[in-house]
């Protein structure tokens, strides 16, 4: 296996409390800490471990978004990725269009394996990896918690509703990563300095000649309703009475 492609999405940091804009037009991002999507960070860590075991030669990270996404790509380079590609777009882009962008890069770079997070924590779509595998015409393994390579085959343990499932897929392939696959490494200052010398290519989305997917518009954003206060009951009879008052019994 020569090249691994890893997708990195810029999202609001998972430690930050998300706030909806006062006009309901979106999520507040001004002055908010932004980070790599946590599942994508796990995907990158796995790609780096594969390379360190001598099972791959190069790790390439890709982000699709505004110019500020360079920050997340530089973090990926500091973690150990060899090259970075930024596909520049100012507006939001749907999962199918993202998959088409990845397919374009796969064709250019002759990629052997694509690793990406199972979903992004901002939209929770969990669609890009599956769509990419479909338009690429290659196998997929989603929600991976363990990956073992044997030649041109990958044995993937998947997290499913009923427990764990192990499947084998032929490479090239798309694998999406789950939370328990690994723990991403800590980025050190010397690695951050070295990352500034690594290659980061920038390409406008329009230059890729990607077929536009049907446009999806979010009309309004609303914060979830505040959770009501709980009540204390002294016994089962009190619990039943409280449930009846709420129309639940």
C-alpha cells in the first residue's frame, strides 16, 4: 500500500458549548475555538500508525472548506501527515459533493486507502464515506474499532447495534473510524514548527469541475428546548401519580 488519504473537517471544538445565532441563521463561530473533527483525528492517527508499521508510504490529509481550514491541516501535518490539500470553498457543501471531491483527489493521487471519521460532530450526517465508496466502486467498512491488514485485504472490526462485527474487504477501500479505534497522539511544539515546512496545496473547488449535487438549504436553526426540572417522589405510589399527571401512565 502506497498512499493513504485522510479527510479532516473543521468543526467547533467538542469542549465548546454550541450557541445558535440570535437570528437563527446558523451556529455562532465568531471567537469560537475550532478543531479537527474528533472522529477524523482518530482516522489520521490510524493512518499514521499504519505508515509507522511500514504498511504505507505516504499519508495525505484533505480538508474542504474556507481558508481558515489551513489551521486544521497544519495540525494534521504536525501530527505526522506528509502532505496536505485544501479544497477552498466559502459556502457549505453537502456530503455527496464532498464525496465527489474525494473521488477527484483519489483519481489524481492514485490512493490505496481512504480513512475518515464515521461522522462529523456538527451535522452528524455519517454519509460521506458511504457515498464515496459507492461512486468509487470500491468496498467500504464503516464504524471501525480495529483494522488489521494482510496483503491486499483489510480485516475490520465494526461497532454495530448488536455488538461487534468483523468483515474482510479488498483494497483499495474506504474505512470510517469509530471512537474506540485509538487515542490520537499529542502534538508537540517541535512538530508544529516542522509542519510549517511541509507542503500544503490549495485548490479552489470550482477548479475541480465537480458535478454539483442537489442543493440542500438549512432554513432555520433552533436551540433545543430547555429540559424541565425533575421531581422527587417518596414511594412507588408517588411515582405512578406523577406519571399520570404527565399523561405517561
